[in-house]
């Protein structure tokens, strides 16, 4: 069998660490290096940083170009940011080094939605260097878009789509808490929305564009709404403690209109400790069409774990994809990679060959 | 824009008729001809046969070769049979005429499971004639396999998979009733199983092979079990009426073993009027893994409608797929085709191109 697939991870936050942990366990894969934006992490061994008792012999680097020249990875997983504009520099560097890339930056799930010009540049650059680039993640990238598209495949007509993800943010850290306005007063939450320190969910526009492109729908506009979820009880996590009257999260919704009618409604209230007010978490997709389709699950699919797994599971698909920029909707369905990663690469290559 | 996509439908039963009705309504598609195995349908106009008040000017043919030479379709949808061995003759003829094919024959969802030699021949023939061949349908082809695979994509490890489809056969005709042993005594049901007049569900082996191939699991054996669902109340449909003590359907299950452990369990009780005994129909997928995944919907996705829609929705994907035999797991996720079919073909071609 060939040498292991050499993977570089960008990012040492919760997601980058989770991805690195998975890669260390996967047969056929070698975690070849880890890059961090944070200078203070440079030179540290990865092991303790990702919760292992021992050093793993992988030293975190703060110099992407030098790392790439030294370790020459086959593919990189980017977990450093959320926005296309912020991701594009690292992505371009990776592509120029001939490295395939999977990004979990939310906007990269459908980058043309927020940044059509950068998307086009990344696509052309990836084509020129003959590597594939994919954005993925649980949301956007799976629950509120790919799963919706897949279920639409059994419909001959569709009037409207409603998808809802009610999740629990209790396990997340300070960055996520701040982005949802958790712990603020309702007034400070409003001010946070205005000055964009409170953002709610990043990904609605990407999910809607992925769905409408797949279905062939032209839409006129998308309306987003962010509302404070004000708690009536005390709620507490390892990172934050809030009192009645304070903000426990952000109820973020987006509605897409076609011919004046709401055709896609995405609902995603995110908060800490929802169960304390009797709120059940879960994922639901409802298609009003021919036939109607309704699927749901509770509690919600855990976002962090699922995003890490999905990024790793897509490695062999991206390694065998055509050069250029891809979305989850134009690659074959993801699957759990439960054997040696190299066997998956070989199988996907075989599937594409013909006599 | 190019000419319409010319489609030939094989089969004038419930599925063939449903597919023909959908094709007549789809922009960018021309239903170019219909072939029936039943000689007595030859020469009839399609319209009245598929429930329309008027003739549609499409005359049903009983001669496949002559039809192909006359109408020269781009793609055919086969809805004439369930088994690979039975499907292969028509498929070979279609392929030799350079026609892409979508088959809803159950075993064609993963034809290598029942008929590896014929599968290989069909693959080579399709490659030689540079056409794509796909098996699809709601089950096998979607609920108990493709959806399972897709949900596995968010798991980093999996211990076991259980998928259940409880459906209502009340709307089906005499052929389906007979295949499930509906109306028989429990003794006659047993005898029917032995002499293979009662078959239960066709597709478990195909679904299991599709899942295990996607996940990289080697399994040792598959155990199937068919049990009579004996009614305690009178149940009646337009085609059959049964009394307490008679068989209302077949509870068919399949279990796949890996390293001595049951890893995939598929459960599919099919019967008429389940609600009369308080049985709720629905679809459920449960993955015990990291993370656990559970999704369900009730009532069940209607099999006939969904299969017809899925076959039609896959047309542009098959027209733009690489030559050879495909399964739903190696093509991009299906999507509802809600615009002109030619636009989808153009978009899929663009996705595959690079500069």
C-alpha cells in the first residue's frame, strides 16, 4: 500500500484540536503537522494542547509557508476562522503549494454566497494547481442544507421547506458565547447586533444558496432576524453564569422568498442550558411538496463532534475530486470512513475509472 | 437551449405509469416513447392507461429494438421488473443503442450483491458504449441505505446501525399483495416462503452491501427472517379483504454480522391497514456511534411517489455521470429538479469542468 495520507491541520481551537485527535487515530492517515495563528502556541507540542497526557512529537508552527515546505502534506484541514475573506489567504497559500483543502469556515460551505469574486479566484487557483477545495461542517454544510437537498430528491414538486435546529451551547467556550450575546442584557444584545459584536448563526445565506442552486429555484431576497432569548431562570456553564432577565442565547431565523412567497424557512435558536426552561433540542426538516417529507431527531446532532468527523471523513473524497472549488452538494454523499483511509481513496478512484 | 432530453419509459405498471405522468409535466424533457412487456398493451395510447382523459399521442410499443431505432432516446427509465437477471436483457439492449439508463429494479440498486457477474458485464458494456447506468428507488436506493450512509458521514466511529421502515401497502395492487402473502392463512404463508411465491421485501442484501461498501466494513453473513403479520381485525383494501387469523403482511428483517456481532439491522414490516391495529407507520434510522445519530419521520415516506420522483430527478445526474455502472452512493446527492431539466444538465457539466 502507498504511504499514509499526510494531513496538515490549521487551527488549534476546539475544532482544530478535535480534528487533530481524530486524525491521530485514523489508519492510513499521518497527522503531518499543525499550524496555529496564535503566536504563543508556536513551538508547543500538540499532545497536551488536545488533551493528551503525552507529547506526540508534533510541534505547532506559526509559519504556514515554512511548514508546507517542510512537511509537504497531501491535504489540509482549515479550522481557523468563519469568513471567506478571512480564510482566503491561508487557502491560497495551501493551494499554491499543491495541497488539497477542506475548510470548516462557515462561509466556505457555499463561498459564492458571501464572496463571489474571492470564490471565483479560489476556484481558478485550485484548477491551475490541480487541487480540490471543499467547505464543509455540520451547519452550514449538512443539517440545514445537504440533508434538505437529499430529502428533496424524492419530491416531484415542492411548495416550501422548513428546517429547524434547536441546540445547546453549554459546552462551548467564551468566543461562541460572545458571538451569541450570552450573558448580556437585552439592551446590550440589541446594541451588539447593531455594532456586529453579536452575530448569531453564520451560515443561513450559505445554506439557502446551496439549496436553491440544487433545486433550480431563483429567489428574490433573504430576510434574517436575530432575537434575544431572555432567560427566566438561572443558567450556568463552566464559562458563564446568567441570571433571570439576561440573554441566554440568540434565536436566529432566515426566510427566503420566491415570487413573493416564503419558500425556505431556517430556524436556529442557540442558547445555553435550554432544558432548564423545558426546551427540547433537536433537528427537524419538513418539506411541503409531492410527497410531503418530514424527518426529525432529538436531541440535536452534536455540532462540534459531527463537524470534526465530517471534515475527516471527506478527506478521500476531496483527494479524488476534480480540481477546483466544490460544495457538499456536488460531491457524492459523505460516509463514515471506518477503515484505512487509503482504501477509500483507491475505491473512489476505481469508481471514476472506466474501461 | 438544446433540444429536450428524450426519455423512453420501460413498463406500464404502477411505477412506469407514475414516471410517465411526471415526465409529461417536466420542462426540458420529452417523453419520447413507452415500451411494455405485456403484448396486449402494444398499440394503445399512453394517455388513458396512465389515468389521463385524453390521448397523448404516445403509442405503447412491445418491440424494444424497433422503438429504440425509431425514437433514439437519450436516456431510458426501466420499471419492468425486480431482479438483475430479469432486467439485464433490456438493459443490454438499451446500452448497445447508446442510451443511458436508470433502473428501479430493486436488485439494480446494488446489482453486485445478487449478480456480480452480470453486474461486471453491464459495467463493461456501459463503459464500451460510453453510457451511465444507475439503479435507484426509495428502498433499496434511499431510505434504508443512502440516507444511512449520509448520516454515517458525521460519525467518527460506528458500533451498530438500525433502520426501520414500517409502511402501509393498502394502495398497492394484486402483485404486491401476493408477494407479501396478504390474504393467506399462516400455514399457506409458510408454504409460500418455502416455494418462493411469498418473498417479502426485495432489497435488504442490496442495502446492506451498499452500506458496508461505503463504510469499509467487511461482514461475515446476512440473516434474513420473514414472519407473517396475522391480523386480529378485519382489514380491507380495494384489492383484498382479510379476516382475523389471516395474513395482513410480512415482517421482514435482515441482520448483518461483523466479527460475530450484529452491526446492521434492517426492519421492514409491510402490511395493509396497519392503523386498524394501532400500528404507526414511519421511517427511523439509528446509528450507535460517535456521535449517536437518530432521525425519524411518520408516516412513512410514500414509496411509489418517491420512487417515481427519484428516478426522474436523477436524469440529469446520470446524463452527466462517467460511463459505467453507478450506485446512488457514488453520485452526488439527489435533488428535486424544479426547473428545466436541461439547465440541470448544463450546471452539472459546469461543476465537473475545470480550467
